[in-house]
C-alpha cells in the first residue's frame, strides 16, 4: 500500500468498506453477542475520547462511511457535526441509515481526508475512527496528520492499529500477507512531529488489543 497515492488509498479503503458494509449492513444494534459487545465498546471509547477532548462543540467526522458514530456524536445536544467522505454514493447511502431528526444535525460533504475542503482551524475537533488505522505508509500517515492539524483548532481523535506483543490468528489472504503495523513509539513520534500532543489513549481491550483510540491536542 505504501506505493499507492493518497487518493488510491482512499479509493481502496472505500471499496473494501463498501464490500463489508454490503455484507453486514449497519443497524441500530448489531445481531450476535460478539458484534453487540464490539459495538458497545466502540461507543464507550468514543464517549470517553470526547470527554477528554472537552466535549467539543464543532466536530468533523472524517471518512464517516455510513455514519456509524453519528448517534454517539449527537448525544451532546449542542454539538454541531460535519461529516466528510471521499465517496458521494456513501454519503447518500448514509442518509438511509438514520432517523431524520439525527440527519438534521449532520452536514455532509464530499472530500478527501488528505485535502479536507475546509479552511485552517475550521473545527474544534477532528474525529477519524476508520481510515487512519488502515494507512500502512508512514509518509501517508504524516500527510493525513498534518491535514488534521491544519483543520482542527484544538483536538484530534483518531483510531490506530499498532503492533502488539502477541499475534492474532488470521485467515485467508490476510494471513498470507500480514500487515506491517506501526509500533506505539513510531505512531506517537509522528503525532509530535506534526505538532499534536498526546492527551490520552484507550485500548479496545486494555493491555492487549491492537486498536487504540488517541486524543491529541495541537501544540502550535
């Protein structure tokens, strides 16, 4: 993936996301105990991150997909929510997944995560729970972080997949071609490099899980 351009990365992610979304279409609550627990834990991580970020009033959900996190973002009654996605079709599709009362709180627009169509310091908080954790190239992670730094006036909430001390069992093509995940030190050094200071982090499963949610604050 590192040889791909940023636009190609987004298109590939959108293709894989669309396939997964078609297989298990987003619901208000997923079926199956495992999925319900995952959904509950994801929501808990987001609520905690927003609290650490000071309950920002203007949030941009970058690469929002079908709006999985919109109901949680909208729990704060006074919060204004912007949502961007590189795929106009996905933005249109997201409108079918949520009640009209919620959709009235969301302003969507088509945009790349590497070149967000907003001015500098446009929002209180950048929120990215999906695309960033699938970026393998350090160069592309830095490019995206610099754009987050430009558009946010205060905080960034981002989910990251990091290397761990254990190996997960994988199936199919993923097992044949395992991803080279960045280490914690590498990721956190990149945050500092672009001017983002670590406020907190949470692991999906404390102490062992690869998915980690960081809350960052601009330092310059």
